[in-house]
C-alpha cells in the first residue's frame, strides 16, 4: 500500500453551497473524501492536494488569492501534506505533481474531488497515460448541471457518463467503502 497515494483535486470553497460555482453533491463528496483522507493519514500513506487558481481577474470562480480558491475546511491539508497549485484542468500540466509522485515512489493513485466532467476526467486520463494504476471514488467526486445546445444535462447524468467513460479504459471506479476495504481498513 505504501506505493498508493490519495490525490484530492479541487475540493475548494467556491464549489460548495456558499461559493461562486456550487456543485451538486459537493458536501456529500467531501464527506466521503474525508473518510479516505483520514484512512490515508492513519496509515501514513502519501497524500497530495491539488487546488486550482485562474490567473485572470474575470474568471467566474477560483480567483487568485481569494477565499473561494482555498481548500475547503472538510479536507484541509496538514502541514506535512503536499499542496500543488495548478492553472489548468489537468493536474499534471505545468505543475510539479509528476515529480512529487516520483519522489514518493507512487505507482497507484486514488483520485477524488471536482469536477467529475472536467478536472477529475483530465487528471485521471493523464495519470493513466503516465502509467499510474488509477482508482476513482465515484461518491467522493462532484459536478454540476451542464447545458448543451439548449438542453440541460442534470449533474447526476453528467457524473454517471464521465464515471462510465473513465471506468471503461482509464480507472477502477468504485465507491469509497469499496476502496477502503481494499486498503484493508
């Protein structure tokens, strides 16, 4: 298990009910994520937090240095936990994430966070392409309704479609409890 890391992507204030870009189920996803986080901490396994900031003042959320761009209190990093700052959906792009994981000798990742259809999707695909064995806790991820060509796609459908796509070729997509069992908890 020492070669498995927990990667928490974009559990940030703007995605929660009081934020600028609230997601459907953000609180429930963070609650599940906190269970994995506690287990990884208790077992002394590697943990990496990723947070996003946009570099433009006209961004709809995650403004640089804002309260909304801070990591949500439910999964606050400890002093010894790595926090990666990114500016693109892919957590590996133009960041030190790959180097951090190499130093930690990580071979497997459990990925959780937001948004299922954007940064989770981009991060999972990049991690798999880089050779990591990837698992996603589907109930520790959240997204929002999307609109396309005048049709609103409910968040639950967006989430299900992206989890289905990831599970077909890129990741083991399981519940938090299933992943905890596999961690021998």
